[in-house]
């Protein structure tokens, strides 16, 4: 993925390439979340960021069939080797600010996978952005947001998280 950065003079644009490994893992985990955790028979994707990228918007805008409620979903995967003393960096401040802004329109969730393989995370957490106040958090914060990896999220459970 390429991102634009303007130099201090404002005239030249430099393209910065993000790590292909990070992009690949994010895409793989996003596919896992879309296919396994939020399957099409329960949820419909209304907007996919890959199809229409915007810098700080969540990856998906979805609708829950049973509840007929729209929500945003950001997906992040962290390899266990990247977690520093149980502290997990999951975004930058501009992203968190944007997610908080969107909450006026619809609920925003973070699907966070931990493990060695984004195809099959060993831990899965669904966290409402309204409960997140920092760009990183400790693993102990995640305990109440744990879901079973490899299982779809039940509609009622999604809306009871806070």
C-alpha cells in the first residue's frame, strides 16, 4: 500500500510503501473475519474499504440482518511476537479520532485477532470503539471482549458488548 507524504516545502510528494507482510496479514485476517466471524447469512457488507479506500475509515460498514442495524467494523491482527510486554498497539491517534467521530452514525467495533496465523487466530476479541480510549491497551483489558475463534458472532451478543 502506498501513502502520500508532502515535504516541508509542500511541493513534492513522496510515496511511502507500507510493509507488504503487514498488509498481507491484515487482508488475510479481514477475510477470516468476513467469512467466519461475520458470515453472509447473518451480516451483509455495505462498504468495503478495499473497494473504495479512505485513509481513516474502518475497513467495513455492515448490517446485521436479524437486528436490521448498521455498524462499522475495523479488523486488526497482531502476531504474538509483536506484542510488547502484553501491550498491544492497534492504531494511530488519527484513526481512533475518526472511529469516535463515526459513532454518531452507527456503532463502531474493532475485531482484534491474536496468534501466529491470521487464517486461524488463537484469540479473538470484538471491542466497541466507545470502550477504547487509547491507541494501545494491555491484554488484561481484552478479557471481557473475548469471543470463540472460528465461530460466528451471534447478533444479540454483538449488541450487548459495552
